[in-house]
C-alpha cells in the first residue's frame, strides 16, 4: 500500500536554482494538492488539481508551477528558488468528500 | 472563499483532564469538515470527519467533534487526555475541490 509517495525527503537549494518535487499516488484519486507548512501558519494550499489536465491556484501559488498529465502524478516545480520558499512541502490526494491522504513531506532549505 | 480559524495556538492541559480545541470556519456553501493530527516529524493523519448527518462525530483515539452550523464551528473534544495526545491538531474545511487548513493548535499534555 504505497498511498502518496513524495520525493525527495530532504533538499538544499541555492537561491535561484530550480527543482521539481515529485508526488505520485496509487489510489486513483481525482484530487491532488500541494501544501507548504510553516511554523504558526498551518498548511497553506499552493496549487491543486481536480483531474488530469486541470490545475488551479491555491492560497500561495507565486513562485510555483504544477502540471497534471496523468491521474497518478502531480509534480511541483520551483522555478527560481528563494529563501522564503524554505518550508516543509506536503502532497495530498483525495476524492470528493473524502479525507486527504498525505505524503511524508519534503523538507526544503533554500540558502 | 472558505477560511478556517483555530482560536487557540497552544493548549496546555494536565493528563486525564478534558480538552476542547476550537475551530470556526466560513464558507458560502455546504462544506465537509475534518480534524487531523500531526505528531512530531510526521505527516498528517485523519482524526475524524463530518460530511453530513449527525452533528456529533466520533473519531479515533477517543476524540469527538460537534458540528454547529449556526455558529459555523467544529470544536474537537476529548474527555480525558493522555501524554501521548501531545501533538499538533489541524482543523480543515473542504469546499468543492479545495481543502483549506487552519493554523493549527499545539496540544501539550503535562503529567
């Protein structure tokens, strides 16, 4: 039972570098989301998708891109990393009305 | 747009005492409501959810929550807490395709 798989678990980037956080789910869920977690701010929604080919912005989308070419995969791209993007990132998947299943998170540090 | 307010950022309580973690939400449409728990250095796991029906919802580990539509609240309660309940608790509201989280309440159970 893989559930939601995120890679990598840890990453250090230099300011200005780009990278992609990977997320895959094997539950055939329609909905997938990316959140960032910062102390005292809970989880804030970055982008979400309601199905292959359909994505939309969440609460804090600036500096991030997403795409959803398949039901299973929902990668998050940082185009030009900034120190303000230092955070823990969680990917989640769900079906309408159902609970969100989370990956184990990616701890990203931008120096 | 939906929003979630967790009224207490930290709640210290003695072991075996009752606890209530407060959550208020705003939304223009019907919503689904959730409570999640996050133990240190782990991902989030579902405690309980309200989709429809009975306003009193029971979850895992002895927790329960009551949906109050007129007050737009979904407070989490436990009659007797244990040291192992020390964790961060997140209230979440799901409207259509988006799930938004509150800032979290850190529950600290003292011996």
